C-alpha cells in the first residue's frame, strides 16, 4: 500500500490543490492528514472541505484545536491573539468547529512488521516543537506510548508534522520522520550569503510511505520512504480580498520561506544550546 501523508496546510488552498494533484499521479491508496488544516492563511474553510473530501484519516493539530474551542480566556490574550481567534472562528460554522474539535489525537497501523504511529507534534502534546537538532533522549521519547496514544507499545516509525521542516533520522533501530508542511514551508537556519534559491523551500511538502499494510511480519518487500516537493503559485494564493489580521506577516512568510517570529525560533535554538548568530 502507498500512503500519502500531508500536514500543516494552514489555509493555503493553492498549495493543497497542487499537492492533491501530485498525489493523484502517484497511485496512492490512502491519504492521511496530520492536522493544522486551518489558521494563518486565507482559505481555511475551502481547505477544510477539501481535506474532508480527499483524506481517509485526519488528525487534529494544535491550530485546529485552538480555533475550534470555545473555552478561551480572552482577558489573557494580546490584541493580535484576540483578533486571530475572532477572525478564524468567524470563518467556521458550528458543524465545522465540532468536526475539528473531535478529530483524533493520533493514528497507528502496522506496515511490513513495523508499528507506525502518527501524531501532529508529539505523543504527549499537540504543540511542542521537536526539531532535528534536539537531543537523542528527546527524540527517543517520540517513540514512546502515552495516555494519548492508541497502543501502549513503542513505535518503530514515528511520523509527525508541526515544525514545518521535513527530515528523517534513525536512532535505536527506529525511524523518526517529519513530513514538512503543505501550506507554510520554512527553514530556520538562514543566512543571506549562504542561502540557495527560495524555491528550495517555498514549495508544498508531503511524504509517501509504502509497504505491506497491516502485515505483522517483516517481508522481503520492505518499506520505502519518499519526500515530495510540489511547486505552487504563491502569488495566485495571495491574490484575494481578505481582512485576515495576519495578512502582511503571512505574505512575507510564504514568499520568503521564513517564520515571522524569528525571536521564537532563536529562543528555541538557545534552548538546545545553539547560537543562531553563528549560522
């Protein structure tokens, strides 16, 4: 079985449409979405409808949860946080909000003798960023079961989204994979003198895994991994009338493949003992 895994669409309809167009060419049997369908971009509702139509499994991301909940204490929010919440929730009807809020936390299946576990960010929360630069001990936790996972077994292959940066790593005979982002791909290690063409980053990313579905045994067929990068028309996506409170920041981010809040990125590097000034 060939399984396409997408994540972090963030209301980018043009990127999502081109991703599904590419998936259709690849003889895919199943499509799984790891969440964050909505928020940030201008076409959350259209993306939500398309994901519901095309995907066999959908996991809830932190943005899906945040903007579909009604228990927010707005007195603790900044002005921009309030405007983001109000604007994104104004796009969704009651049925859509309930659908998002009721999505599962994770999904699991056996593939050629390997337990594959999928979640948005980590097996314990939907919002903590685990990056390639994290310690081996931290990465190992991504394979461990929690009270939020379906089974209580350690995963052989853990697949997630959230950080918008595709990578694959092997530790302790286990495979950790981030599928990247369909709608908002960015790199965090940037330097004007060293950067390659922006099209190396400003594309839609998704992932394909192939193997004997539901097989409990390792077979001679094995498992294959494929990272896909799909070009889409960024200017076409941005050419719309919108009162999105994040409009200017969003334009900068998807045009340049950079996260707007670089202070947040730098703070995370410092947490890891890295100096972003040396990049």
